[in-house]
C-alpha cells in the first residue's frame, strides 16, 4: 500500500516535501521569513510555536492558499509554488484546516464526498474511513453541526483521507478539544501512517507534538528558532525557542541516510 519510491527516498534523505526560503506577507506583515524545511517520506514532521508564530500561514502556503513573496514549495522534486490549491490536492498535498471547516448543514457522508472531489487513486475510500472510525457509519446521515468537536475533527480527517493524500497537512488538531479527545485523535495516526502517508502537522500543544513527531521545527514570529529530532532537543531548548529567549541554537537535522 505504501509509496514504492518512499523507502528509496528515505534512504537517500530525499524529501517528499521541501520548503525553501519561504517568505510570506499578510499586507505589510512579514508572517514567514525565510522558512525552510525538508519532510522525508513516512515521517511525522511537527511545526510548533506560539500564537501568531506563522504556523498556519506555512501550512496554508504549502496547500496553495497563500502566495509566497519569495521562496518555493517543492513536492516530489517538482516546484508546485504556482499550482492552484486543487491541483496540489490531485498531486497528493491535502490539508485538514484549523477549526475543521466542515459544512455544518451537510451530513457526515456528504462532507466525506466533498473531500473526494479531487481524489487521487489510492487506498482511502469512504468505506475505509468508516472502518477506521466505527461510529461514523451509523451516524453518516447526521449533520456535522450536531457532532461534538472531537467527532467533527474525525470527519475533517476522514474528508482529507478520502482524497488519498501523499502528504497530510494537519493544522492544530487539538484546538478546542479535551485532552482525552486529543489523545484519541492522535491515537489514529499510526493507522493512517501505515497506508504510506507522510504527515506535516502544526501544533501548539508542544508535548503532544514531541510525542508523535520524528522531527520538530519551532517557529517564532515567522522565523525558525529550533529544529531537530525530539530525542535531540532538551526541554529547555524547546521552551527558549518557543518563547524567544536568548541563546537558542538550531539543532541540526541528522545526517542524510540516518534513521529518523
Ligand atoms: P495561531 O496558533 O494563533 O493560529 P499561527 O502560528 O498559526 O498562530 P498564523 O495564523 O500563521 O500564526 O499568523 C501569523 C501572523 O500573520 C499573525 O501575526 C497573524 O495575525 C497574521 N495573519 C494570519 N493570517 C492573516 C491574514 N489573513 N491577514 C492578515 N494577517 C494575518
């Protein structure tokens, strides 16, 4: 089920998704200032940072919802910086947006069908989503506005999965959810990764990000303040990078070809 080239790419340290020196403005505000990252196939790459750090802007730019002032987004070795959002979806870049953004007046199944509009061929079907989230099948005709926050988040993930992403962009899954619900949602990640997906997620909940990620990058006011594997960064480094205290030094990415 996994991408046949994924192992090779991973072995050679060739990223599936790469961002190079990305600069994004919102009007006069420089929301992202020369951000770069390399996401290897099969990894869970987490962007952490406080409110306003630029995390959502980064994900939305990768998805094609903001145009960069400078820099580029490369996917599978090709520059996709100028592609329209829906073209990126058909290439396999699919986002679960912050706040879910479901159609509340549509049913669970109708929302899932919306996600399949620009679907690639692949293992994920509505049926497969129902197999993963058992409760969803029974409630497929219910309006999503009537669901709890956690249930809505699950539908938003399902809606993204039916497009058969190669890289799944997850924006603040934990937002507004009780810790136990967040645990349950993140508990689905291994099952999702088993189908050969790569995940780039944004998370304000640092401990959650450190638990699930193979690589983290901290943003502060649009700049990278720390980068590395969770095992290679200390709690003090993370705290300093997150809040912007002096003395932070980026931890380097492991050598090409090493395990992540
Ligand atoms: P949060 O966790 O609060 O969503 P974030 O790290 O995702 O924060 P962004 O939402 O990317 O940060 O915002 C980065 C900066 O850009 C902030 O100063 C924000 O106010 C500003 N910003 C974001 N979107 C827009 C927009 N559409 N128009 C103007 N400014 C914006």
